[in-house]
C-alpha cells in the first residue's frame, strides 16, 4: 500500500505552464508579434539569463522530455478523478451481511512481531479481550524478536493462558521469509477455519470478531478488511499528514474499489482471511516486501471476493519519527513494484474484466511517478530561465487555470475522504498543503525504492518501529530502535536549498507565478531532510538547538 504521489499535480501545473508559455513566445516571435533583441541586450533589459534558452534542438529536447513524462504522469493524475467520481456514484452503498452463523466458527488470531517491546502488551491484551467464545478462538504470538520482546511476550502468553485463553508463543530463531514466513509458520499449527491478523501497533476493539466474522457466511468471501484508525493522529504535524494520506487510501481507494467491483488489497493487518482462500491462492509467499498485496491479487484472481468495512475502524499507531515513516513508505512502494512485476503479466492475460485490469495497472504501477517526478524536479530551473518574459497575461491565462485544475484532483481526493469520515473536515483539510509537501519530500527515498523494485534488487523487510505513543503526548526519543541517518537526508536538504535558491531567483526576476509551487517543494525537502537529521541527533543525545519534543518534560539541570 502506498499513500500516493501528493506532489504530482503541483509539478504538472508548473511544468505544463512553463512549456506552453515557451511555445507562445516562439509563436509570437515567428509571427512578428514582437522580436527578440540580442542576448546581451536582453540581459541588460531584463537582468535575466533567459536569453540563453532559445528554442533550438536542446530546448526542444527538454520540451519533448517534459511532455513525454507529463503524459505518463497525467495518466495517473486522471485516476484520482476517476476514483472520486466512482466514490460519488456508489455513495450510500455498503457491504450487506445477509446471514449470521448459528454456531460461531473457530478463528486463529495471529500476531506477527519483531522487536516490539513497547507495544506488544497492548495488542496482546486487546485480542485476548475479544468478545468471542473462548473455546472458539486461539491466539498465536509469532515472535521473531531478538531483544527483550521475547521475555515480555512469553510472560504475556503465560498470564493469559492462566486466565483461560488458548494462546501460544511461537518463536523462530531465523527470520526466514520475514512476516510472510512467520504467518506461514503459524498456519502449520493453527486450528482456525479463519485467520485474523494484527500488527503489533494495532488495538482492535472487543467486538471486532463479532462484527467481521458473519460476512463469511457467504462461502465466496475470502477476506474482510477493516479500516485503519489512528491512536496518535493529533500528536504532530507529521502524524496529522499521515492520517489524511491513509484516510484517502482507505476511503477513496479501498472502499471505492470494493464498491465498484474492482480488486483491492488486504493491508496486512486488521483483517480476517478464510484459510481456504490463502491455500488456494498458493499460500504466503515471501518474494516481495508486500506479502499482503501479493496474496490479495492471487486470491482475487482465483475468484475470491474481498469485503471492505469502513465502519469497522481499528486504531493503530502512526510513525512519529520521519525516518520510520520513510522506511514504511519505501517498503510499500518497493513491494508494490515487485508485486506488479510478478502479477500484472498474468492478470492482463486473464479473464478479468477491462475495468479490473485497468485498475490493477493503476494500483500496482502508480509509484513510477516518483522517479519521474525527481527527474522533472531537476529540470525545473531551465524551465524558469525559459520563462524570463512571463507577464500577468500569461500568469492569468496559463498558470492560474493550470494551478486550479491540477490542485483540484488531489484536493478533491482528500477532501472527499475527510468529509466522509469527519464532521470537522474543514479544519482537517487545512493541512492539505503540508500533506502535499510531505509527499514531495518523500520523492528521493521512494524513487530509489521503486527503481530497486523494478531492477529486481532484493532487500530485507525493515519494520517500522513503534513506541506506544497515543493521543498527543508520549516520550519516544530516548527509547530503543534507532535507525541510521544515511546519505538521503543530506540529499533532501540539498534539494531544499536548491528550491530555496530557485524561489529567490524567481522572486528577483518577478516570476511570481511559480513561487507557490516552489515553496511547497522547498518546504517538503527541508522538512524531511532537516527533520530527519534533527530527530536523529536528538536520539543520539548530541547537542542540537531544538524545541522540546512533544510529550517530553524539560528539566533544569544544574551545571
């Protein structure tokens, strides 16, 4: 699962405006509307380097590259409009549970985790408190941990076993297959006809199984997926932005795909699967980083129906650390590319409907937008130079309409998701510029992950560490599970400074129409790059000028 390319419409508006305006300038010169003087005179008149960019072969090559890339990106940008239209078309529709089990079936609850000492107790306590007959469900703690989590999980299993819960602690010394391998290993001893799966940072409500299980009275249903809710939505700017991105995914993608009869994916957690569907799809395979997405397509291609329940929320903890958020997004993007390479050829040759094939193509290849965006970002400055003669006429007739048109797709997408979920949606959508900036700031790391996935470069399953942060408070900086900073934050800061300089250049030359776009790129890269650096230095206890972390107490220390 990916959260989408939030920065693409901004880039589209800017680039198309620049290319169209350069064509208008050439047409005006050739038709005699006005003539260009020499480059030196033009520089003296305009104090601008634009005279260097005449529409010669090099310039036409840039224009051609822009149009070719924008044509591909526009294909995916249009998809947002399609999903918004479909969501309105099927508004008011929902899954209907026509029957109920007379005798509740046996369910195996699997909790796969790896080094989750801060949150494992929370999820174990939650699932062991299910309002479901105790003789009709079991709990498997699938622990691949190498730290204190082992002792905590063992003690929890023993405690709940004494309280009458059928709970089993299963530890693997080697992480063969990572999460997929752990789930596969647990199925060897599972008793249930159905399997509920929760990641360590999720906290399902006691009535979860009672609300989900009866949809399986339809023998063709292979999955019931719940919607993710967020324990720490209001913790920080980062978590608020992530919540909006995920709300958009679930309400405008998963829900719309389900209601319109298209394939959608199991999100790896907060869902119940029919064990027979897992087996007929070929079982858990671990040749991709998104084993859930892979299994979803294989099962639906076998004819199994998936159900999405937006009214069954399961709270989970959002990453509070920028580095962790990047790790999560990279895993989802690379895994989606791997799954696309593995699944799409077979799906496109199958008997699925044209709508199912087209949506699957959109879904599994959408992340190619990231490397294309990165390429376009590096070419933005030449476009600004080309636009040296921009005036208010071009700004009003070209930039403004394109700005509104491009922003309409991404804004409508997320506004619609917020309206469908929250009464205070007007307050929440104020964060949309920040959401788009963060999407832009993720371009470097996600582009790298996408290219690795396309090239077949393997990498281990890197989990997203969680720290038991709930609400708008919680101290996480001094806890374990520190990631390495690496080179990427420096690249992001460099790009942020690059866009800062571009903004200054645009302002000094009076090219005001591009500045709103450049500000979003500038903020996005500086936020993700500098934010990662600052958080990393804090966690290493190195001196750094900073404001107190959310939930952190500031104590005066005597020197």
